[in-house]
C-alpha cells in the first residue's frame, strides 16, 4: 500500500541532509532523533510536516515544559502549533513504570488527559516517598493510578499483541543498515579492491577465499587488528550506535548480542558496561536465564549445541558477521521459536542484523538467505566490479 509513495531518509552529513530535505517529490521523510535539533535549525521556524510519527516514542518521555532532552524539546516546539496528526509508536510505553507516560501523552493532546504539566501529573497519581539516607524522592503510584491512567488514555491508544499478528513459529528478522563515516568508507573501498585483486590472481576457488574477506568484515564491524599480537584500532562506531537504539527500544528486555571479533567484545563491554560476556562460568548462563543480565555478548561458536538460553529472552542481535552457516543457525536456535514454545513462552523471537551498507556484510547476509557458497558470492561481486 506504500509502493507509490516516495520515502526520503534524511541522513548523512549536513549537506546531504539538507539536500534530502529539499526533495520536493517525497511525501514521507524519515529522520533519527539525533538530528531533530539540526532539523529545527535548518527549517528556521518553518514546519512543513502535518503528520509526525515518532517510533520508539519512549525517547520522548523525558520531555518537560521547562526542560527535558534536547531532542524532545525540539519536537515540543512544533507539536501543537504546526502538527495536525501525531501518532506515537512503541512496544514498551512504560518500561520504568507509569511515570514514563506523561511525556509521550503530552505530544498527543498537550496534557488534556494526564495533565498539562509533569508536576500536575505526578501530584495527582503518585506518592512522593523520601528514600532513607538519600536526598532524592521516589514516585510510587497510588493503588488506583494505573486503572485511571489507562482509562484516561483509552480513546487515543491502540494496543497490539505481536503473537496475534506474527507466526511465532518463525523468527522475525529486522535488517538495520548503517552508513560508515567517509574516512572508514574510503578505507573499506581500498581494502575491498585489494582483496578482490588478490582473489583474482590466486583463483576464486582457493580454500582461503573466505579468509581473504577478514579485513573487510572487520572494517564493516568498526575496528581492525593492526598486528599479530592482537592490537587493534577503532574506525567507526556506527554499529554501536545502532545497537544502542535497539537496546533503547527493548526498554530493559534482555538482549543477546552475537559478535565475531575479540575487539568487538572489548568495544561492546566498554560501550555497554551493564552487559556481560557469555564465558565458561555456569553462573553466567544461570543469571541470563533468570533475567539478571540485560545484555549478554556471545560468540556463536561458544553458544552452540546444548545451551538452553530461551528463558533469558527472545531478542537476538547480530553485531558482526561471518560466513559459517552452522554457527549462525545454532545461536539462533539457542533462543529460537521451537525452544520458546517448548519452554512455555508464547512470544515471537526478534532477530536484528546490523549491516554496514554496501559492504561484505551484505554478502554474508546473501549467503545466509540463499545458502550459496562463499566462492559463488565473491565471484558475482567481482564480476559486478569488473575484476573477474
């Protein structure tokens, strides 16, 4: 039903974003939250968008009439002056409790249902409790608050259960494509050209064809080894940003993250300090299945046959990629639909693939989908580039 609608992503550097914004043929424009402040400045007081649909609307929960996040505040300036239709989308509207609802609801009705200010909202439905020995207070909803808030929002809220719309016997795959910054993109192009020339000289049927792709896949992931001792250099954080967005959307639900390179693990643990590594300690697996680990980083080779991980969660993210189909299928099976059903969990399995656009990542994805050999896929890529 959208095939005749032109959708224009507003991405890239400032010049590219401005050019995208000027596309007069597009009916729908998409932009990430990080660029909202830039968008307001670029438009200079204008706002041509009659409909606004924020995905992951919990990112607006921090909005206050006198503060809050810069991104939410930027939207707040136009929400009720220039927008005719506002529709929030989220799978977890209140991950930290009912207090998360006011900021999101304000954008829908300017406070008509839950109060025009955050203070009015909290004083009506929450008890402020002083924490012992602390200077801050904790907001606890009154016994009647949840029912009253739900009734107040009922006429502007639609709730859907994924199990009613998806076949929970099959995993739901989401491909998240990210753009590498220009410097990393140039490094990748040079490395890929060198790789294809080597393959063309040695023969595409060489047993080490997949091994030749190592550097390209590392660059796509965000870092490369610089010597045989294991030293590495970070090139970009595009995938880390994408993973952060996925974790935000998960809103506290446990997430299993598959990585391939050791430097991936180091970068992941640094970027997400609450995460843990699936090591050889049996307690780690027990903690995961008990819901005590919000983010678990696992190498597919270490999460293969025999591990039961389905109780811990139903979200899997492939951060970096490799050609091995068995390892790929095995880590999916650790939390896959069959195991979810066997464990009594009536929920779908979500699998995210973070892919660096126009890189070897996409060739690995093609192999996963088609089961073609690595050699065939690389040969096709070489022909397209006029090398073979």
